[in-house]
């Protein structure tokens, strides 16, 4: 039986190498903060309690944490005295918890739930401390995992404190670890700072647990999974790894990506089976696409719902509140914001539809603009089912166009139009027979005279 789990997320890092006004862990991967990813991970492994450790003055981090995990306790680590000191900032949460303890890092956002579950599985198999390790391409400054012949974890040696032989070890510490201890605080409080950095090392817990008769275990994962983000370059690398995984996942679920490397997904993108996504498409946060829709090249979406069988793009832009029903067509250079388009509605070319509704099978002609903003307020445009809006119409909101109505091309419509009516706004056409030919003859003569 799994015991109750308290997850402590270390999010205090200032991340000076990011060169940013934003705390490091609030930088985003796939539209969600790194902290948000790690909170979701904690949730995904079935944690019962969450503690987030932030640095002094990091109110933005506190706010982000509580928005994603309202039940979390947030603690401040006043001085950065090392990873053990950081965990002890959550002393109150640890003291009141009876069960396992998991330590995650908010700047290590790519770890999967499966990996953490494997780590917790080691506790189930009797380990008192389980550490997530990886074979480093370049072990550099990482802590080295020192193991016995039988694979049990004996100690973690920080690079600065290691002997040459220990530094030759390539199995490294990711930082992530899990504990099953009767008195975790007794172990954490025993950690000292007599080492090369003068820091309280969480890694010292391994030897202390062993001294008390506990067993240490290692779970090895891929190095990509434990990539720590300390710079913008590493942030981009993490984004690339995340995107690769997400693209593979949607393809495995039955989505065709013609050029996967050019499709950008967000943490919450949902795409149904048999959707085909052409090259160069960006899915911002909050987008879902139902089965069999076609997403044509060079489209940009955020906060939008795309119905089954819809045909979107190329070069379409869907903004928050675009809710498109079945078989809706939104074509090139069409922007839709906060508009619900019912089944079969079409806006195929060069339009702005903002704030309103479009009824089933209505047709919005090329160049139609919903004039939704008067400089102070936004207003709604409501178009009934089966209405036909002629090309290059300006629809000045607030406005209602009834079902089945026709709007003549080039009209500026400012008053409501009844169902099945025709509304048009244009001046009478003035036709002058033969005018063009006379004009050309006259001008040609003038030009010849001037050329002498
Ligand atoms: C730590 C590990 C090392 C491991 C490496 C993986 C220790 C002693 N060493 O080393 O074995 O290979 O991570 O990246 O744990 N933090 C705080 N408060 C502090 C100190 C650190 O919140 O007082 C946070 C940092 O923001 C960071 C994480 O803990 O997110 C790791 O700290 P860092 O100083 O980068 O540790 P390393 O020296 O890299
Ligand atoms: Ca006109």
C-alpha cells in the first residue's frame, strides 16, 4: 500500500543566468511555466500534499503556484544555504506529515510521471531513499552516484568534494529523490555544511539514512528528462525536447502531422483522431480540435475550439473564444475572436469576425469586417442561420442580422436586418458610355504635345 505522499518543490532559484526580470521558474515551456509543469507532475503521481519553496520577494512565484495548485503550502527559504536547507524551509509541512516525501525541482520540468512512479516504486520495494540518476554525457559539476556491487546507492558525492576516482563515475544525481523515513526531519537536521561549498547538501541524506540502517536505491532515466534549465539556451532546449515528445504523442493518438518539426503544441492542446495538420501551425494554450478536421498550413490558434470536420486555414488566426462547430470553414487571412460559428458556417477569405455569433450554414463573404469596437466598448454582431453576407461588408455592432437575410456587397450595415430581408447600402451606379475612349484619346494628344 502506498503511503500518503508529501511533495516538496524547490522553486527558490533566482536564475541570474536567465538575465530576466521574471523569476526563473516562471519562464514558460509550451505555454506553461516550468513551475506549472512540475506542479502538474506532482499532481500526476498522486501526491496528497504539496509544499512549494520560494525565495524571498518571489510573490509572483507564490501566485503562480497557488493558481495552479490552490491547496499547496508556500514556504520562503530566506537564505540560499543549500538544497537541504531549501527542503527544511518546508519544515512545518514535513513535521505534520506521516508518509513518504518526494523532492522535485521547479527548474527541471521534463521529468515524466512514469519515472517518478518508478522512483516511488523503490520505496514500496523497501528502499528508505530513492534517487533519480542518469548517465551523463558530460558529468561535469553533477553529484556522482556511488553504488555498491549489488546496485544499492551508497552515497552521493558532489563533484567539488569527490576524489578523482569518484569523479570518473558517470552515473549522476538529477537532484530528485524520494524518502520513506520514520523521522525525515531528524535526518535532514543532521545534515551539516562541512564541505567544499559550505552548503547544506540534501545529497548527504543518503549516507545518513544508510547509517541508520536504511537502504538507498537508484532509478536511472534518460538525461533529456532531467535537463535543468539555467539559461535561455537551456530553456529553448527544454522546449525542443517537450515539443518532440508532444508531437510523437499526438501522432501516436492518430493525428497526421505532415511536418512534425514545424508544428508547435501547448501543454493542454487536444487534437482528435484523423485530424491532419499541415506545416507551420502554432497551437497556443487552450485549443482543442475535434476529429477529422483539416488544419491547413501557416495557421495560429489560441483559446479556440475547432469542431469535427472543420477546415481551417491556410493562414487562419483563431483567438480566444473562437468556437467553431462541425464542418465550419475559416479560410486564408481570416481572424476570429470571441465568435461562435455554428455548424457549416463559412468565412473563407480576408475577414475579421470579433465578438458575436454566426448561425449554421451562414456565409460570410470575402473582406467582411465585424466593426465591434467604438474606441470605448466592444459590441456584438449576431448573424442568423443561413444568412448571406456579401463581400466587403462592414457590419457595425451592435447588430442583428436575421436568419436567411442577404447583405449586398460593399455595404456598411448599421441597423438590424430582419430575417429573409435584403439590406444594401450603396450609391446609384453612374455609367457614361464611351467616356474611357474619349479620355484616352485626349490624354494621348496632350502627352505627345508635351514631349516636343
Ligand atoms: C544539485 C545536487 C547535485 C545534482 C544537481 C543536479 C546537491 C547538494 N547537489 O547540485 O548532486 O547533480 O543538483 O542539477 O543537492 N536550491 C534552492 N535553495 C538552495 C540551493 C538550491 O532552492 O539553497 C535549488 C536551486 O534553485 C536548484 C536546485 O535547488 O533548483 C539545485 O540547486 P543547485 O545549487 O543548482 O545545485 P547543484 O550544485 O547544481
Ligand atoms: Ca458603400
